[in-house]
C-alpha cells in the first residue's frame, strides 16, 4: 500500500476517504462491506472482496489489511458497487448499497437494492431472503 500511495497519493486518499465515509454512514453495529469492481470496461469479470467491520460512535473497528485490500481493489477499476449488510440485534439484517462510477458513489434506492438481490442475471425473480430489509443507502460524504 505504501508503494501505491507513493505512486498515486490522491487516488489512494480518495479511495480511503470513500471507504471511511461508508463506515461512518451506516451507523453503529457490526457490518460486512462487499466491494465489487469491474475488471475493465470491455469485460464482464469483477473483482470482489468482503470485509467485516464494526462501528460504535466515532470508533471504527476493521482489520487494516482488509481495509488496504478494499482501497487497492477500488483503485483497480472505475465501475462497480459497494454493499453493506448490517446485523441487527434481533437476528435480522439490513442491506444497502452504492453504485460506483469513476470517483462517485451513488446511493441505491430500496427498490434498486431489492432488485439486485431478488432478480437473477437472466431477469427471473428470486424470493427475498428471509429476515432481510432492503434499505435505501445513505448519502456519502466523500
């Protein structure tokens, strides 16, 4: 990561700020962030990784190696998505997400998140996962 930061300081700082804004925006609790980045514009291949993290007020707990992997992945492509799955105390989950294009993270609506999870690649419906609330993503400050 030090090498990438030395070569592309603004890009690394921008990706790290975006990642931090996701951590802050989803609020307190334990979460799993999945990042999916398109390999390149002419490909249907994606690089995907998931990182667990917890937030409590201003405190964010995440493995540094995991966060560096996410930042590196975000540098690898310009199009993709971020999805956060939050575990609720009652055993249910909340899922929200953002569409990434260039340097912007656009919040997805509840319907867009639902469609992403409940429609297969062929356009066929998939039953919603039991105990999951598909939620509108909060805006990010990055």
